[in-house]
C-alpha cells in the first residue's frame, strides 16, 4: 500500500494517488479510501480495481494539511497504509490511523 503525491503548479492542491497492490488486497472485491477528507464516509471514495489486481484511486487534496485515513476492504476489514507519512492513535477503538501530509 502506498501513496504518490503530485502538486499543482501553484502548490495549493495535491493530486494524491492511493494504491493497494494485489498482494495486499487480500483477494478483495472492493476497497474504499476513508478519511477526514471525506468525513469518514465509507461510500465516497471507492478504489478502481485494475486487471492486474491492483486497486487505485486519485484524489485532489488541499495542500499544507495532514489527513488521517484508512482503507476499508470488502466493507469489513480496516487496514492502514504500510507506507504512510505517519500514524496517529484513532479516537475510536484501540487502533491507529494512517496520515498523509500534503
């Protein structure tokens, strides 16, 4: 699992590509990216499954911010990004959230 960042020319926005490789998808039928950029809505940002089995999603995020997020696999399993910029303790439950700094 990883993210890739590409900033606009003026730097005010960042195009973030979220990627879950086939090996990490646990044979998933669906994966969504859920975070504070979409008010933790589990339906807002479904990832596209490529023929290779890789899941991907591109979002435009405002720069100079930090966003907490997690992946929701098959509406059942929560997973962090293995290469997140950092991790913070979740307000809910005994887990951590991934953080992307843009």
